């Protein structure tokens, strides 16, 4: 308020301060691009006036490139966290007055994955040391896959630690196929629980105990209900099954904050009678329906998966479903809609590394951009046999 306004409208007397009102407004400052100059000082000897020594420049993640650690972290996060394709990023850089082609950005991503490869391997070793893992897979397309047509499907496999792990790890692996050899090779040497959907490729893996997914079982009954006339959707076998499975989930909601032993006890006391009754109902229902109908498929799925579906009773740290893996594979599926395909198997494998680092950071409640920027600063200065444990997301200290 100006001095001219500091008078009372009623009597003309001088106004004095009696309080204040504070309002807030969101103000966004667009990103800025700046040029960093690395000055290398040169030193000469006055005594001999012979040799000249130049100070060493800081090691860069991509030697000879104009991309700083922060720039690489920005591009990786934009594509693999925010699903922003490289050609769109090229346009955005153009608005900043910087001409960076899509091919240059693609080269940066390839080299970034190579820099992060040692940490990916360290995370892989941590993954295999965990007692509980989840897995899932989804399609991708690689144009220049040897001995395959460009339009055929390839696969991105996801493996992650259990939802209660103290050190969450989320890893992607590219494979040209979807056969049993893929998880068999990736999980070689692993011993523990593996929670998945009903896909048979995960069955009979050495030293691995399979765990089923009640979300998939429920989904099949939901599909069976959807094909019925609306007047019949609220009654019948489908709703019996859905309501029974919902009882199991209500128990999980009630015990989620208990420790592992208490959860196991509660499940065995409360869920076991429900499961026993449901198994009896399924056994009767399978004889009364058409096996190839939607309802028949749902019932047979539960019966065929039954030993895996009830295995979550054995350990309080096991989940009732595989939803955590489905959630973590979703960012890849979202990005796939935007960038459509990878050009080469190498590019797909490098994408798997970058997705892994971004989602592992997110699983550890770390900002992926800040984490990657720190990695791109530190990794170039480490030797091949250096200990990387300090760079793991649950150990690293970020400024």
C-alpha cells in the first residue's frame, strides 16, 4: 500500500499496521541451458624451458561429448521416467536455442547405459541374494533382430525384490523370446520364492519355489462376469468367487502393519478356512460348467494354480499377488506407446539398463534425476574392480 493510500476512508485518519494476510501462488521458472567451461591450465618450466604440462580435466561419462552428467541425467529421466521420446526432447532443446539431433541423443543413451552397466550388475547380484522375488514380462519390438522379421514380438522381462525388502531392486532384461530359458538363465543360482502370474515358463525352475497371484485369479472371474447379461452380473458363480477373494484381501488390509510372524499367524488362522471352503466350491463348480467358457477358464485356472495360490500362507513376507511387478512394468508399457520400438537388440538391452536404474531409484524413494546425475559424476572416476556398494540407492548420500 502506498503512502497516499494510508488514510481511513471513513474519517481520514492515518492507518496503522494491525496484521497481514499471506497468499501463495505457484510460479514455474522454465529450465535453463548453460555452457560449462573446463579450463585446463598449462604449466611450463622456466629452468629448462622445454616441456609443457597441462592439468588433467575432470573425467566425463562420455569423453569428448558436450553432455555433462546433469544433461545425461535429464535426458535419461525424461525418456525412461516420463516417457518423453528423444525426438520430442530434441524439439524441446531447440526451443532453448540448442540444436541436438535425435541421433545424438540416442548415442548419449547408448553410452550412458555402458557407464551404468557395472552398477546394473551390482544390483543384479543384490537381487539374487534376496529371499523373495517377483517377475513379469511384456512385449517390445526390435527392428533389426537377427533371424526375425521386424514386426515380430520380442520381450522385456522384469524381476524385482519383494515388496517388504529393505533394499528394493527393479531390473529389466531384454530377450528376443518368451521361453522358459529366459528366466532360467537370468535366475541361475537363485534360491528362494518367485511370485508370478500363471505363465508356465516360470514353472519347475531349480531351487525356486513358485508363488501364485490372487489378482490374476480375481481378474479371470471378473472377465467371466463381464460377458454375462447385466441382469445376471450381480448373481451367480462369478460373484461368489469375487466376494470370496475380496475376503482374503480384507484380511491383508487388516494385517499389513504387523510383523512377518504375526502376518503369517493371522493368515493361517483367518484365511485358511476361507480357502478351504473356496477349494471345495471350485471342485463342485468345475463339474457343473463348460470348461472352455469364461467361467470354466476362471475355475480351472484357480484349481490348476491352487498350490501356488495358497503358498502366500507359508511366509508373512510374501504378498498375496504380483501387483508390485505389474506396477513396475507399467512405465515401460507407457513409454512403448510413445517410442514404439528399438532399432537393435543392443539398444533394447541398453534401455533395460536405464529403466532398471530409474525404477530402482524410485523404489528406494530417491529422485531418479539426482541419483543418475551423481552416478554420472562418480562412475567415470572408478576403476573396474572398485567397490560399488556406496553407490547403491539405499547407501548413496546425495547433496
